């Protein structure tokens, strides 16, 4: 009964998730929250501190799975609210065409992006937030950095799974590298 | 003296504009203002009513020239404020990579986009606005339409110079066609 | 034994596919093959004729699933070769950022894109082909149409599941609407 | 007489170019030529060696002005053929939406991109070439580098005017950073 509801609602049991992860690429959304000035230039970027799939405590983008039956747009908003709180006031992009597509593999050599649990394909976005952000649920902290701090080698060493490469790609797309 | 100031400031005299228009493609920015719901889906699009270069009174995008020394980002904000008023609260895009590039020629057959005055190349954007909009300066009216009203053949007949084609391209880019 | 190999290789048994489709969004790639002139303008677009998930015989984009462990780039090439033959010489895009993201749901009202079998999320591309194309495997025919023929209401009536809307979005993105 | 022809044809006299450059942003196209493998991954990127506006001999993108009356698409092809020769076989992108917009100012602090001669706004593209390239006209050399060589600090020191930043943005857009 529970698992029927879970399946229908897009929530999977632990067993189902384990099975699916061994069989299919899993669709994720991934977001870099940013604060902008009045002409839309990025002033700071937000990075979470969280326990990562590889067991480390690392800086991370907002990220999460798209559920069965869920629009990508709704998944993006859901994960932003889950990780930044309900007062973050994210401005979801007009287009769901991502800034880039990030392909994570159990084998770190396939793409340079690594997820030991699964083959995950993430649609990656930059999302301006204008409200108050508070790290929630699994996140230990939320830090706001300038684009140049975020793109530094120091920050690269604090991000795992290749996420710093994703961060650089996102910053480059808006000329903030 | 006046013209020196104008040249340095990016404002040209009528003579200078006429000369430049016969010699060089002129860089423009062009914007479709939109209102969005909380998940970033477009609810309505704003079209100005104004006197057009071809002498007609037509529906139009927000549009204007990039001045000498001016960032594209600043030109976009300036023209939005000029045409929609100071309370429009436009959310300038993070990236100045346009949604499309619109090439207007004195000869309407070159690209399908027509400007009898000049060869103009416009960087075209979609810009969400969250404040109060009031048509200003040269605009006679500002109408808010649903995406499907805006993309209808009726609206095509109210826009000149091929701007309805630009509108369709912009709407298509966000899946709102 | 067979199913183990299938799971590891990314090929699923019929049962496994049925289960996964009830639980997770399934990742697809989707491509509009085009022929271009020497300056990169689209001369014609290719549409397959095939049996569709809804039981109809309809015009269709090249489309197919991304397998476990497979790069999106490799999936795109594999499906192009499967549907157009080995001599098509597709020019796979430099960037795997799609032109648009197409979300198909069992319920046709969620997004306007419909797949009765599953919730499928397709990364949609335009791919120039320079070689000889021959419809293969499940396809009955391959027709080359001008962009304006392809975007006509007549063609809309020959495509199901909302794919004509995807086609219009792709054509709009390159100014070929 | 000559200048009339020049004006109509889009070619300006030295005087006219000097005047225009003091009054208007000048529209450019800019391209990074690349060689790809059969799945569209970048194998190497081409950089010219040429005399730059600042007087240095530096590594450079393919770059040049869009003329009055000329389509951006035709300008891009013209400059690629001018700088790489007639046998380069460039694959002009399907869409003229650039990968990024590069804004060069006489004042190097406005955008970080610098052109002492003028305010230039370049539409920047990546263009695969499949033929034989030979540096021509004003170029002294054409070097093919791996993406990681091209993005190295060593190469940054060989490029002026901020063009290495443009190169990084272009490489990031295709995940080649």
C-alpha cells in the first residue's frame, strides 16, 4: 500500500531507488543560487555545505531528483525551497532549457563528474534569489561568495564529484568567470 | 560644442545618426516584457503601441539603440525604463547572450525583418517585470496579452517590420508557443 | 544471466522497462535531422514515418532512450545511426546543452506533450546530416521537407503526442519559423 | 565616387571608419575554430598569431567587422575564409544566436575586454572546421592546441585585450573547460 502510493506519487522506496539506480540514468535538477544587483549582474553565489554521496562534507549546488509525473520546473522550485527555505523567493528561469547538462557516472573517468551511487543526468541552472535563505534539511550551512571566490582553486578543493567544474561552466555562461 | 558632448556621451546629432545609418549596422537591444507566475511560467506579454519607422501605428517590442560606451546590460535597462516607466522593476537577464539576434534591413527581402531607416542588428531578450508599467515617451499604449493571443495571426497583422516573427521566436524559446 | 548482462549494459528486459516506466521519468534524446547550405542555413528537415506509442502511424523526430552508463552524446549518435542509417554523417552538436527540453506525460494535459507509456524527458537537438540517409529499423519512411512545409498545419495533423510543437520550437530557435 | 561605392558596399574609407568608431559601438563577429571527433567532441582549437590593436603580436580568435547590408552569417563565413583560407570548410552554426556577447571598450575597466581603437560588440561563436586551414592575410601563424593547453595560464599571457576570457567562456559553453 505504502509503496503503491510512493510509486504513484513519484516517491520511491529505498529498494526501488536502489534497483532503478542500477538500471537507468536518473534525472536531476541542479541549481546555483545567486544574488544580483539591479542590472542583473551577479553579486554573490550561494553554496551549501552538506554530506555528499562520496561520504565527504563538501560545498555543493542545490540538487535533487525529478519525480515521476513532476514538471522539471516544479522539481527545480521544490529543491530550491527544500535547501534554501520557503522565504528564498527564487526567480525560476523562463525557459527550462538548462545552462548545461551535467552527466555524473559511478566511474569518475567517463565524464569527469562522479556520483558513486548512480548514473545521474542533471539539468543545471542559475537561479537568482531575492529573499532570505536559510539552509534546511540535509544542509549544514549556506555560504555566499563572490564569483571570483567561488571560482578559485581553494573552492575547487572543497567541492567533490566534479561539481566545481559545473560551477565554472555556469559562471562562464553569464560572463562571471 | 553640443555635438562634441553628444559624440562623447553616445548621443548623436540628427546629422550624425543619418550618416552612420548609411554606413554601418546599428546595434540595438530589443525586449519582450513578460509577467510570470511563481514558478516562472509566462502569464502575459506586454506589447507597446507606437509610431513605427515605416509610418504605421503598430504593436511593438521595447527597442532602442546601444550608445557609444554603454554596456548592453545598461542599454537594455535604460530602454525598458524609458518605455515602461521607472516602476516596472524589470529583471534583467543574468546573461547578455540574447535569445535571438534580429537583423533588420532597409530591403525587406534580405532577412524578412525590415527597417526602412537602417541596417539594425538587435540583441533580443525576454524580460520579466514585476512592478507597475506605464507606457511613456513615444508609446501610446501598453497592452498585456496571453502568449496565445500574442502569437495569433490577428496580432501578426498589427505588428510591422517582421517583429511578430521575432515575438514568435522569443515565445518559442521558452516553450510558450 | 541475460537480465544481469542487460542491466549492466544498459539494456533492460521488457519487465524491467515496464517497472521503471511506472516509477521514474525516463531520459530520452530527440533530434531533428536537417540539411544545410554552405552558410549553415537549413534547406530541409527530415521527418520519419513510424508507428508511435499511441498506435498511430505518424511523422516523427528521431528519438530514443539514454541507456545506463551512456553519454548523452553517444546516445544521440546511436539513435541517429539507428534511424537514418550508418551513412548519414550527422554533425553532433559541440554542446550537449539541448535546444529545448521536451516533457512528455501519460496525462496529455500536464505539458501538452503526450506519451501514453511513460513520463519521458527528452533533450531535443537539431542535427545537420551531410551523408545519405535511409530509414531503418522501425521507420517506414523518411521525408525531407522545407522548413515552411514542416511547420505547416498540415504537418501538425500528421504528428502526434505534441511533437509538432517540439518541431516548431526547434525551428524557431534557428530563425527558421 | 569611391567613397559612395564604399558606403553602399559596406566598405568604409579610413576617415569614415575613424569617425564611426568615435560615435557608435561597432558590430563584430568573433570565432574560435575547432576540430572535432566523430561524436562532436572538441579535439583541438585554433588560435591565430597576429598584430593586435594594442600593438602586440598575440594569439587571437578569428574576428572582424559586420559590414553595412551584410548578414551576420555571411560576415562570419567571410572572416573565417579570410583568416583560415578557402579550404577550411567551416561548419557555420545553424543559429546566429551567439555563444556569448563580448563587449570591448577603449577603457579596459568597463568590462575587462579592451580595444584601444573603439567600442566593439562581438557576437562570439565556436565553429568546427573540417578542411585544411592556412593562416592568411594579416595572420602570421595558426596554432592548434588542445582545449586544456588553450585554457592554460600560459596561453592567457599570450592573448591581449581580454580575449583569453572570451576563449574560456566559449570552451566552458561546450563543457571543454
